[in-house]
C-alpha cells in the first residue's frame, strides 16, 4: 500500500459479489476482533504468553468458527435493514435473495476441523433460521441487532467462565458499537437501488 492509499475511499458496492465480500469481511472482523481483544485484556501482562499457548490457540480457533455464523447473522440483518426501503412491496423476495447471498458466504469455507461436519451443518441451519426470522418484525435500530445474540457470543470467549462472568455488558456494548461502525461504512459505500434491483432479479450466489 502506498502512502496516498490511506486517503482513498473504499470502493463503492454496486453488485452482489461485492456485497457478499463486505458481509464476509465484516462478520469475521466483528467476531474475531472482540475475542482477541477481550482475551488480551483478561490476560493482562501475560497476554503474549497466552497468545502463544497451544491450548489457547486451539480454543480460539474453535470459538471463532463457532462465532462466524453469529457475525453473519448480525451483519446480514443490518444489511437487510439498509436495503429494505428499496425493495418496497417485494420485501420477502428481497430477504430470500439476501439469505441466499449470506449463506453463499458461509459456503465459501470448508468444514472447520475444530467443529466437524455435523456441527457446521447445524450452524448453517441456525443461520438460515435467524435470517428468515428477520422478515417477521420491523427493522431494528442497528444498536439493537446484536442484543439477542450477545450472550451466545459471550459464551464462546476462550476464557474460563469464572473469569469472564462480570464482563457481559462490555462485550454486548462492543458488538453494538462495532456494528454501528460497520453500518456507517456500508451506508457510505452501498449503491442501494442498484444492489436491491440485482437481488430482486436473482443475481446472487446460491448453494449447489
């Protein structure tokens, strides 16, 4: 990256492939950043030691894959709220196509060795169910989207439960603030009418 690259705006999102990449990147970032930062904070001066321990590396590898579908659910619901005004009365069709797009992101990855095929397939089914339920209620404020999933995310932290017990509010707030920042980035980049039209036309990637 050159010096002047830091001043360039991120490219606009004008088609469904770019939107899928945005969802993928930010879902992973949302989940992993919180896990690593929380673990470092809890370990304090011993953070470097912790981060090199095989047991910790194994635990956080499993946790981040368990958490990835939660990140996809949160980012996916946020994206649906941004696109919903543009799909109008075709809201259900738009949601169905967005669900297919988010699931295509999930399907980019092979079964994690730390989870196994059965757990990975179950995680996919849970993700699809959560996204489908988005159509049952009005759009939420972005800050409220993580609330139903915050406890499940917190339980994945690779820190002994006796050490993390008081910290749930901080983790929930991390998710809320981070998703607001992701939303702001999306608003600045997404060509809403163009992408909504592409979704409604079926221009999204589906599972074979």
